[in-house]
C-alpha cells in the first residue's frame, strides 16, 4: 500500500528557500530575507565607494537608466554650448577690435573658455560606464581650474593695459545686438547646466554653468558700460573696471577649484566604476 501526502509543508533548514507540499504538489518559494540582504549588501558597497571618494552621490540617487539619460542630456547641452559660444566668441572679439571694448574682449575670452570647458565636460561624460566616477570628475575640475586661472590673467592684463593707456570704447548697434544675444543665451545655458549638474552631482557641470553665467553677465556689462559712456563720457573707465572685476572673479573661482580638487584627486586614485 502506497502512502500519499494530502497536505502539509516541509522546509529544508539548509536551503535558501522553503519547500512547500500542498495537495501532493510542491513549490519552491524565494526567501525574501535573502533578497533584502543582497540588496542591502549592494547598497553598503556603493556607500563605501562614496565614502572612499570612488563614486559620486548620484550613484545612490539615480537608477542606471536615469543616470544614462541625464548623461546624454549633458552631452547635448555641451554640444549646443560649444556651437553657441563659439559664434559669440567670434562676434565679441570682432567688437573688441573694432570698438576697443575691454568688456567685449573679456566676454570673447570667456566665451572661448566656455567652449573649452564644454569640451572638457564632453570628455567627462564620453564614457557611459564612468558616469559616477569621482576620479574622472576630479580630472575635469582640475583642468577647468587651470584654464580659469590662465584666462583670468589674460583678462586682467588686457583690462589694466586699457585703463593705463585710457582706451575709450565706441558704441553702435552691432555692439548692442551682440550684448543682448550673448547675455540671454549664456544665462539660459547657465541655468540648464546648473540643473543637470545638481542632478548628476557634477561639479564639472556646475563649473561649466558658472562660466556661462559669467559670460551672460559680461554680455550685459558690455551694454551697460557702453550706454553709460554714451551719456557720461567722463566714466570711460567703467568698461575696464568691469573687466578687472570679472577677471578677479574667474581667478578666485579657479583657485578655489584647484584647492578643493587636488586633495580629492589623491584620494580617488585611478579608480573607474562600471555600472
């Protein structure tokens, strides 16, 4: 006579799941505590990597597909920024030569810097697997810091030279158009870069946004100094003074960036994290 099992359950204490016998049928269920433990171990490893400066905080905030989506947006914004600021740089340098405008020269130089900083951001996010890499972030910020310092010295040198030699700016409609376009476009780019930098916790993107913000301020400063000089020619030095202030601002930001990033670079090493 054969024994039949009608109902009941049996759990193997050495197994990772539970074997249940119901009405002669068996089913193997997953142990929820094991899944939770594995997920907890993964998050712990990520947190340890962040504490060890290997990953950015975005690795905890964003899912892999979200990180890649924002990475692609950063690449698109960088390409648009390169095209727009390159056109504005050519226009600003043209105005600077034709109208002896220090602010126009400063904006042209800053626009060129914006092109370079956007190229650095392109490199920063060119590797899809390194979207959260703190080491890659540090390298990009260090390069930006050096470029900021060198560019600020050129802007300061030009502004001081024109103040000493008392170079007077000239005003026309072309200068007005360049000022308005550069101010508006650079401010829009700055806002978009700041938002993406916040989501991706990327200081390189935020620095690129700061550079676009400075470009926008420069664009409007060209207009302001030109209009003031048109009505009050005794304030001829306003253009050069604004150039000096902007040069000092870029210099201070560049130095601060280098001071913050050099120690972090030593901590991160050459670690690259893959999704």
